[in-house]
C-alpha cells in the first residue's frame, strides 16, 4: 500500500459516506441525486479512466424513449406494463435532463425521429401504431406519438425502405457535452471525482466498506455503489451482466445533407442521425451477437463494413460520402432487458445495465438508487 500524506488523507482520499464506482451517466446522476436529497453527504466517485469509458461518452446521443418495433419487441419480452414503465421513465428522463441544462450546453436538438420499416404491410403497421399511440398517450400526452409518413422518404434522402414512421417527440444530444456538464455540476456541489483509479476489490467492515483501488490506495465509506455497467462482474459475481459492444461510423461532411433527425431500423439494431452535415450510424450487433459480447473496444471490420453497406443501400445514390471515423462502446445487458438496481448478495449496491438505452433512463434510475441508499443510513 502506498503511504498517503496527511493532506491526501484529508482531501482526495478522505473517508466518504458514499463511494460510487464509475463516473458514467449512472454514477454522475446517482451522485447528484444523493447530494440533492442530503447535501451534507460526503460522496466520492472513482473512475478508472481519465474520462468515463464504457458507454456514456461513446454512444449515439439519442434522447429517445423507444421506436415502435423496439417497444413492440419489449412487450413480447417483458409484458405491456413493464414496457410502459420503462418508456415512461425514459420520457421523464428527457424532461429532467432539459430541466437541468439549457439545450445549448448539451447540444440538445429537438429534431424529431423516425423508424424505417420493411417487414410489415401498411395496414398491419397502422394498427400497431394505433395500439402503441393509445398506450403512450398517458406518458407523453401526445395524441399520436407515432405517425406513418412514407411520403417523406425521398425528401430525407432515404431509399429501400417500405415505410417511415415519425416521432416528433424524439431528439438528439451531444453525449460528450452532457457528461462534461454533469461532471462539472457534481464538482460544483462538492462531489469528489477521482479519475484514473481502478477499483480492484472491496472488503465489508463494521463501519461499511473498504475499497482498494489499483491495489495501492484504500478508501472507506459507509455505502458502496457500483455504477460499473458492463464491467460489473469484474467486482461482483451477481447479478450477471453481459457486455454488448456497440460500433459506430461517422461519415465525411455531406453538402446539403437532406437527412435531419434520428432514425431507427430493426428493433433499434440500426440507428443513425445527422450530426451537423455528417451522418452518424451505429449498430449491427445482431450480425454477430457472440462476437460482440465483449469488453474489447477494438471494433470489428465485419460490423464496420456492414454498417457502411447499410448506409450505401439506404441513402439515395446521389448522396456521396466516405467513412471518416469509427469507434465503439460497451453496453451492459440483463437477460430480461430491465436495468438492475439493488443491493447485491456481496453487499454493495449496483445500478447497472440500461440495456443500450441509458441516456434518458439514468437520471430517473438515480432517484431510486438515492432513495434505497438513504434508507440504509
Ligand atoms: C455504441 C453505443 C450507442 C448507444 N447509443 C445510445 C443512445 O443513442 N441513446 C441512449 O439512450 N443510450 C445509448 N447507449 C447506451 C448508453 O450510452 C448507456 O446505457 C449509458 O451510457 C450507461 O451509462 P453507465 O454509467 O451505466 O455506464 P458506462 O458509461 O459504461 O460507465 C461505467 C463506468 O464505470 C467505469 N468502471 C468500470 N469498472 C470500474 C472499476 N473497476 N473501477 C473504476 N471504474 C470502473 C468505466 O470506466 C465507465 O466509465 C449506447 C451505448 C453504446 C455503447
């Protein structure tokens, strides 16, 4: 163990009331929610990278509560009420993000969204949209969240899709700016964030927990919260969380890009949006589920090529582009597509696994986490 100076012991590494591992969206919102409920709490976040590195700064920046085929698939997996509960949380989460930050500082763009659909005829699709619109009315107060607008496809530069469904409540934001703003807000409220420290193991003590970071420093706290998402099983055996790599490509600038908005296809397995005059496109995990169940950030050429081919197939041939950048991030998945929150068999609390849609979920899940943790003080 490294010997700490008295200064370090009394500041950066001082005992905390709550230690949070992971400074992604979940960790940051959790810290802020705890501080809001109890301003005197001493809260320290431990993040192993120089900036959060998992999903929060690597995603596509959709502020969405779900596309039609994704919501329908969720009903199959988890039932109607559970789908509605999650969609409702995402809807509230978007409002909460906007209540915290002016649109300009998080790059919030109320551009509206679309889903492209190929495997349904118009009548069947309209019936399903009516059904979803009825269900979602109580959440959004919008009479018709989803509307079939096939005629808009040419003007958006899209081709080789049968149908287009618009969702005018959907939006996009800048994920890096959101994380930066949340981190700055946390620091301004006296929350400590220690970057570059890996939590390697913990011990339960009579006073709470001792957390060992990089095997050189130990930190103590009354409560320990893992917001470690896909990496949770490095520290905790349960619950079991599967990693899922998401890969993204970004095109060159496209002069007069006609496509504005966020777009989904195939239950959310493909998603794209305009980013200024470029197109950001991600997904394709369903091409190779087994290969993408990995913690490695190194992307795969197979998926990158499939994403590029998808774009060439569905963008009007007159729209020329090259792929200028690509990156990947790691999501955390549960078997039932529901996030996990709760105390784990080993003791620490875990708030993890937004199953690939955490931008709008994390602000609301953090409220549950704060309530649960404060009930244990
Ligand atoms: C490619 C991609 C596209 C996505 N697109 C969208 C989208 O458009 N809209 C949407 O809503 N959601 C999207 N998501 C999902 C969304 O980004 C996540 O649900 C959300 O960011 C999860 O936040 P988190 O804080 O739980 O996890 P993470 O952001 O992964 O944060 C976990 C943090 O814990 C840290 N950590 C882990 N282990 C340790 C340890 N032992 N010690 C110290 N630190 C540790 C990691 O370094 C990491 O920073 C996407 C995800 C990906 C990968």
